[in-house]
C-alpha cells in the first residue's frame, strides 16, 4: 500500500465491513472481528483465556452474547431495537422478558440531553443489570403506560479472546503496538485503531532487515491489556522498549499526542517530531494525566513502559465520542490515511535513527567531495547550512533524531544528508 488515497480507501473498506459487528469485552463479536482481521493477516494468532482466570487484581469476566433486544411501547410499536443499532442495548445487559410500567422502565433508560439525536454507549460489565439506550428525542416522546422489555442475552462461563502477531527483527528488542476491539458500532473510537494497525502490519511485513521486533496486540480495552500483561509480564519487561496505543485515528480534524508517563522518552520525541513536520504543526499535546486507554496498564507501576498515542481527535475531546454519531460518516479515507501515515513515519524514524560521528577535525572541505552546490542560491545556502549543522552535532553522542530537533530539520531530510556524508567517508555510524 503506497498510494495515500488507495490506503485510505482500503482502511475505510475494512472499517465498513467491521462496523455492524456487536463487540464487547468478550463474546462472539470479538471472535468475529478477530477472524476478519486474521483473514487479512493470516499470521495473527487468536488466543482464548477462560472466564474466572485471575489476572493481577482482576478476574476474567463471564462471556456475554446477545441475539436480540427491543422495547414494545403501549401502542405496540417496537423501539430501541438492537438489530437496527447495537448501541441501543447497554453492554452486558442480563436477559429479561416482561411487561413493566413506564416509571420502572425509565430507571433503565439512558440518553444525552446535550446531544438529543445521539444514542449513547453505556456498559455494565461487572454489575448485573440491564438497560436500553436511545436518543433524548426518542425518550422525550415516550408516554405513560405499560412497556414490554425483551433482551435475549446470555452471561455464562466462556473465554476472553485477543489477537497477537510478532514480526521478528534483527534485534530481540521490541516495539509494542496495541489497539482495542471491544466497542460496538463506533468508527473513530473503535474501528480506526484496528484497521490502521492492520495497515501497518501489511507494510512492515514487506520491510526487509527490520531493526526491531514488532509485537502487535488486538485486545479488549482494560481487561484485555491487564490480561496480556499478566501472561507476558516478564517478556514485556525484558524486551519491550515502549510503543503506541493506536486509537481515534480516523477523522479529519487536527492531530493529538498523548504523552507517555515519562514525557521525555524516545517515543515522545518521535511523536512530537512527526506531528510537527508532517501535519503542518497542527496538533495538540495532552499529558499522561489525561490518559484514558490501555496506556494506563502498560505504564502502571511495575510495568512502566513508555507508551504514547498519536491520534486525530482525542477520545473524550469530541462531542461524538461514545455515541452513535461516531459513525462511518465521522471518519473518512483521508482521515484514516493520515492516521496510518503518522504511525508509519514514527516507525520509520525508530528504524532509521542512528548515532553518527564526524571523522574530521574542524570543518570538512565539502567541495572536493562533491557536497557543495555548484551554484549558490537561497535554497542551496539553506541546504549547506543544514549539512554543516548536522556535522557540528555529530559527535558520537547525539542520535540523528536529537540532532534534527536541535537544528529544526525534518528527520528524513537529515537522514538523506547523513547518508551522503557516510557515502563520502566523512561520517561513520557508532552504533551499528
């Protein structure tokens, strides 16, 4: 996938296919999603962890599945139909089939006054309950009387599923790329992450001589990352340098960076560099204090991995978040290709960042090596200035990313210059 428009269209097609599936933290919807992903990337392994398994301070919950749900109003109209929009049902609702008064029903209804046309996303994973979600406009139209509520669901011992794929590199040191597959029909908050991650896998598979090993995980948010860390704790601590939680990367708004817990990690530096030089510097930075996804677990005390998120509109920060308005119209092929590109650029920096040392005392003579332009213009003067600045800081201590930030240059332009200096025998790598 090289053409940006083609990339965006492919990612959007995958998201469209996945959109109707009802996902939760467990259940058939998660399996169907993983099987779809596996059909595109056959190397993806699907794992199953039984309900009741202890994972640190938590236990894997029972598995929830649902086939239908609706309300019949006093006039016989069927409303809040699960089969029309799976957000109508509160996640993990227990089964029910009875007639109740409006006052009792109202205790189990959820809507948003500030977004009167939106269906909210509501769950009750760890407390047995039931509920329906509907727009405020629909709720306001309800009248007094008897209502028949029907939920055909099961909550029973089963499994929690997740997907894992390892792409080996020259080094056993790993980069973790994690995304989640546990929300029903929401496009930016849910599906943009998995499809962009899938695109990154397809690209990285064709990259020869990868420096690092890449660990991709598709998990239910929170309980999935806790489970994954519990199973792989020693390996993660030994091998993983850090990485990315991929989420909210599909809309057309400006970009966002959620910093790692440590703020000054190589991943923070890469994230800021990519967003500065490859998004017209239109982005907003959020501190780790504004975290809300699986970086909470990967960066928890005792795990302490530097994890960042490169997003478009950050979760919690856009009105459509966790509602039916976060639909396929909210994201776009262009938005998804942008989310894909910033992650690919970040990985390319990781793969190509080196430390160099110039091997001359005082400034080198560029002309005799064919490195000085034959004609002097403003552009060529800037090119020479950038080259000389790179030479000035190539002391065997600063890596190229740090130098690029120091001289306010794009990493990839600086890398091209560094390659020329190496080819002319003026500079050498000191770390490989």
